[in-house]
C-alpha cells in the first residue's frame, strides 16, 4: 500500500466515523434547510499573491446541533511547471479535503466574571489531506510536488448581513507533514540551471500549507449556526 493510499484510507475512515455521529444527531434534533448547510469561501491572502482559490463546505447533517463539516478546496494559477527563461515566477496548484468541527464559546457568565463571552466568535479545528504542485523562482528557484496532511484550526466572525445570506470572516492556519520531491535551480546566463534533485521523502519539519484571511458566504451567518444545545 502506497503512502498516498494510506493517507486517503485514513481520511475516509475518519470521515465515515464522523458521518455516523452526525446522522445520529440528525434523528434527535431540529433541522436546518438544505441551502443553509452550504458555505463558500475564498482566501484574500492567496489573492494578494495572485493565486485564485475557492473552497466549499457542507454540513454532515441537517441537525441544528451538528458541528461537523466536510470541505473541498483548490488553488490554481496556471501550469505549475518551471519556466527556464523566467527569473521571477510563482505557480501553485493545490487541492485538499478537510473535516472540521465548529465550537461556540460558553455563554455562561460565572460569578465575578467581568468579561462578556465572545458569543459572536465561533472556533473550529479539524484535519486535512491534500496534494500540491509548485514552481517558484526569484534568482534561485524550486519546483516539485508533495502530498501533505495535518491539522487545521482558527475562528470565524460575522462581518456583513446580505439580503440573501451573510458574509463571515475566517482567520486560520493549516500545518502538517509533507511527503515531497523537488528540484532546485539558480539563475545564471539568463536562464535557470538545475543544481539539485531530491527524490520523494518526508520533510523533517512541519509545513505551514495555508494561512487564511478569508471571506465565507453562507445563507445563515456563523453567528446563528452550530448552536449550544449539543451536550
């Protein structure tokens, strides 16, 4: 069994276990409408780097007490193949799956507590698995691909209420392990020259694969979703 198959198998097994739990919640709780189970996100940080991107999330059940979602996202700004005649370039293709759990802060105000709970904030944590192909150069360069998997987390805040839905702000980070192969280059005599090649291997350090300052469109704002009724 290849490493790619192992990562996919573990991700699907985890998704199956979470789906069973979400289905059990659905049978005993109130329901939300089908369209309120969807969320659509784009990351402003990536757009600043000229990297178009989009992500879609879907609640694993229609229960108002469900907090588990599954998501799929992609980033793509062209063929991620190194151009030997360009001194400055950055090309990334990234595809990933996520499973996340949202959590509201406690609304209980304890005796003597001076701070009001941040009821408008919703935290989340979860797991992701993905594949990336990249090519970048700025005098020196690197090009290759990697399989990666790890943890994702952050929080979301309501920003703007639309006539048909709402826009929320997403602040988050994804960090994990990477199984990569790549070539390194340097710019010389008006073109790039390959200086080093590495076969596929696990990187000996964690990789930050995503930094998010994103905007999420929902038919129901994060302010009103994922109730505190779950025990």
